[in-house]
C-alpha cells in the first residue's frame, strides 16, 4: 500500500489587465510597476482570502506562509455524514475532509500543486477555481489577471501524433499570453507579441485540414514544437481530432503529478520546494 499523497501540478501566470498606458491606471501604478510587483500583490491576495463557498457548500480555508514566496493552503469542505445509532435512528454528523495545496510564488517559478482527494473535492480543478475566484477581487484592484493551467506530459501529444500519423484533421492550441520568459523561450516571437499587442490574456490557434486530407504535424516544425513545449509547461491545452474517431483527444488528460510521502510533507520548507521542483523537471 502506497504511503504517498498525490498532488496535481499547475502553473499560474499573473498578467496585467491593461497594457495600454492611456487607460486609467490601477492604484496609481504603471503597467511596468504592476508587472514587477505582481508576485507581491498575489501574496497579499492569498493572505486575505475571503470566506469561501463552493456550490453552496461552506469551505474552511487556512493560509500558512511557510516562508517568503511559499504558502500552504488548507481547505476543508463541509461534507456531513449520516450514521445509524443504537436506537435505530439516523443522524447527521459533521465531516470536514481536508486537502492541502502549496503555492510557490516566485517570478520565474509560479507553481501550484493541489492534493488529489475525491472525498473532499471531486477533482483538483475545483480547488484551482476556488483560488482563482477568491483572489480575483483583490487582484482586480491591482490590475492583474490570474490564469491557472495544469502541467501535462509533452510526450503524450507526440505519441498521439506518431500513433495517428496521416489521420489528424484538427488541432487546437489554447494558451495563456506569455508572461514568463523561462517557459516561453521556444515560442515563436510573433505569438509572443500578438497577445501583448492586442491586450489579450489568452490566445487560440486552430489548424484544420481539408476533410479529404490530414495535417502534417512534425517535431521539425519550430512553431509547433514551441507551442507544444510552452503549453505543456502549464500554459494551456491542446485538443486533437482524429479521422474516424468521434471523441477529441486532450493533452490535459495526461496531467503531471507530484508524489509526497508523509515524511516529505512535514519536511522543512526548503526541502519541500526542492522536492516539488525536482519532480517537475
């Protein structure tokens, strides 16, 4: 029996709501100041999370700043249980199954890992959305938009390409406008600048072949390779349609995980950070 706890891995990006200097400024900060202080503003938003509920279910939240730029979030939804008593009655008792999430809040290392425990939350996306919704009000005041995307295995995409060679008719790339140089190095410069020039926070690129033909998707195409590399690092998702198969394949189905043992979870903050980084290299 495994003693490890599974955490799903996400990356988040903090983008300015407006890059147009002629528009009203937020809190008298320029766009450059907002970008340079984005992690400071996000930390403030985390430390002042409002009371949380999800689908009318109360969720207890406790934020712990383990060290500067590293947070642990405890979340526990109300999940009452029904039990039978000795006098043949049924009664409801309180039950608050909890999960932990860790936030690494460094400018070039913006990672979020969320414990996977279905008795608390059906899936970890729910927790990511709770964090997104709960911080939106505070981030809006500073002119920031929070985008959270799962990390996935790049090999999953290329395995599909190899398996269904000459049968791929449709590929769609959904990705966050680049704001982290360390994960967008391979992205085509035109794609990097397009979102920024148009004030977009998300972009979409769709490739379709004629129904009688198929797409030519290759490792040797630097634009395709750059998009796959960038999205797999937690900046978006890729969907594919294969000729003759009704369902669409989606790279987010191959999400990356971090396994932490009980000993690792109780380790020093610096050790936990290194374990997370090593697992996601």
